[in-house]
């Protein structure tokens, strides 16, 4: 599956994250869009680590690291279905 949406709780607030799979010469990454606490659009990416987990790319917003595991699990769960 190349695109999917997942609701993840951030600071007791449910937020919708939209995932898009992107392939290029470097490999595969997921480009993700959502909104922050002020409803401002944000975007960021995750790449697969050597351990099979998905990690935020350097320079991501700090609060995203608090939900990095949930973002990674969303990709792993969805890829299992694809």
C-alpha cells in the first residue's frame, strides 16, 4: 500500500497523519503530513533503519520523537497488510 492514514494520540489529542510511500535511488521512505497543536500543516519523513524500524529523518520537530514508535508501528502494520 502506497498511501494510508492513521490517527495517533499526541498529548491527549487525536491527530490524523497521512503517510505516502516514496521510492528513489536512495531507497524507500515515507513522507508524512499532519497538523500541529495550532492546526498548522507540518510534514516530515521516516526511513527504515537496519533493525527494520522506521526512524525520523534528522531535523524533525522535537515532539515527533515522542511518537516515533507509533509512527513506525503504523508503517509496519500497514506494510504487513499490503
